[in-house]
C-alpha cells in the first residue's frame, strides 16, 4: 500500500526520533510533518523537492534522515523569501532588508541561535547570500528551534553540521584547509566556549555523519548514466528560470538564457570540489570513483548543452531577422502530449546523416540528443531532434568555431545575419525551410534563407 506523502514524512520523523531515543508526541510529529510538507511543496520547486528529501532519507542513520527532512526547508531565491512558518521562527535572528542580514543584537541567552552561528562561522550583522549559505543557515536555524524540545544539544549540533556541510562547491582556503577542516575547528571552538560536553570522538563522529550526508546530497553528479545526471540538471534549470515554468509560453531568448546559465555551470564546475572527504571517509578509492564519474558527467553535460545552444542560436538569429523574439513553441511546436499527433518542426527536417562516434563520451552525447535524457520534462522535450540534426551535419571542429560566434551574437556584438552566414548553408536552409512550415506568419521572410 502506498502511503501519502505527508504520512511518509511523519513516519520518517517517528523512525528517526525512535532511533535517537527521543520522546516526541504523535501530535508534535504531525505538526512537524505538516510544516515540512507545506514548505517543501512550493509549486516553483522542481529539484529541491520531497522527492530529493526521500532519496536522502533512504539512509538509515537518524541524523541523516532528520537532516534530509530539514536541510532544504529554505530556498530563499526560488520561494521568493521565507515560508511563513519559517519566518515566524527566524524573524528574531534574521533581518530582511535589502537582502538578509543576521540581527546585530542576538541575546546571550539565545544559546541555540549562537551555537548555530558558530557552527556556520557567521557573526551578528553579517549579510547572507542565497548562493553561499543563506538557505542552509536559515534551514538549520529553523530546524534547531523546531526540534529543540525533542532532541538534546549533541544531536542538534550534529544536524547543524550536516546542514552546514551541504553548502556546495567550496574550495580549500589559502592554508589548504578544506571546509571540513574548518567545520571541525568551529565545532571544537563552540564545544569549548559553550561547554557542550562533546568529546573528541563525538566531534569526529558528527563530522563522519556530516561528510556522508553532504556527499549523498550531491550524488546525482556521480550517476553512472549521464541521462539520469542531466535529469537532475534539467530540474535545476526549470527551478532556477522562472520564464520556463509556463510550458509553451517562454521565448527563444528566455530558453537560451536558461541554457546559457546551465552551460556556464556545467562547463566551469571543477569535479574535485563536489565531493568531500574527512579522516578517510569516504575511502580514497570511493572518492576517486565519485570524482571520475562527476568529471565524465560534466564533460558530457557541457557538450550536450553547447550543442543545444548552437541549435537555439540558429533559431534566435532567424527569429530576430524575421520579426523578433517569439515563443519557442511557435517555431518548434508544442511538446508531445501522450499519443496525440502534434505538428513539430523536426518532421520537416531532412534525414540525419549517419554518424559513428569515436569515443564512449561522444556516443553518450549522441544518445542524449537522439534518444533523450532518462525522464520526461514538463518544459522541454526529452530528446533533442533539432540539436541532433545540427550535431550530425556540422563537424566538431566547425562547432568549436561557431560557438564563440554564437556567444558574440548573444552578447549583441555580432549581427544575427553575420552569424547565419558563418553557419553551414545546408543547415541554415534546412532549419529555415522547416520553420517556414511552422510559422505561417513569417513564412515569406523565412524562405529568404532557403538555398
């Protein structure tokens, strides 16, 4: 029997509390479950959702399970602020004015708030960025106050360390200290200053739990199947680009902006800063495997997005020269709906050339374009037939030459007609002719590009 989502949350809370020997009433569990459910089901979220929470909570360690439930409670830039339930708790400590700033006058008797600050290494009066700690700190602060009647201080410190550890993509400092080296120092300092009673073994155990939780949080980067990895990337793409939330209504340029942001992320992220190690956990061979898989996924993902960008650049140029930016669906057609026949641009393209991949990575890119990512998306086709057409008709060296020109056009430094002149005439002609079949209001203008 399949449980309701909210019951699954409550069962997880009950299970974790039981494993920690915490006496929590069923009424309190229900209250917590309702809050988690409500805050995590905001309609604008597509990756940081309860699906992600349940994936993390598969781990049997109770701190891991509780951290999974609370670590993404706040997603400030996507949810457009704090959820009301969270704001009521964090308002005494966080000031929302031109961003979010830690209150300057946190009372000395607010021990839990001060412990949370010290674990994160933050200070009163400090401004927080949603891209480097605001979400994690706010989530941890809310979590600690929500659970303070249920758990002892050691458990709360462990949960706080777990949430802090999920601040992503941090490099070592000038002294070659990792974020876990620094977290260890802050835990030791907080333990001494507030006489928390933690032993050295306690702190090491907390950090072992935290490093496992942090690595689990980003394990999609180490997916063996690049299509599954890109499923997660496409959920982030949708989540972080508001115009894409309305399928069929976003413009060519809006779609391109989202692709550009995803491309910058995938092409410039160093795989060595995704996963962490603390005191040999995970073991060297496991860490090396995780980094290797992440490196391959990033390389394939970068190539995949760049090909899609090159294809969309051709559409953007054609649109600009025939009437201006327009909904992408005007040129491409609507997304496929079940078994209904839908008019789509790719139906009017010439057959694709046969292509033999020279490497496994190239084969993976071809499969992603032709067959698609692992899952369907609400705003984009699973496969990329037009991008596949571009891939099969423009060689890799030519694509490498065209990408800077596409970027120059996006930046307004190259006129769209000059970009199209640089693209292989057969490709431009084929896409323009197919577009003329789709956009009858621009048919005459589009046919001027057919050779």
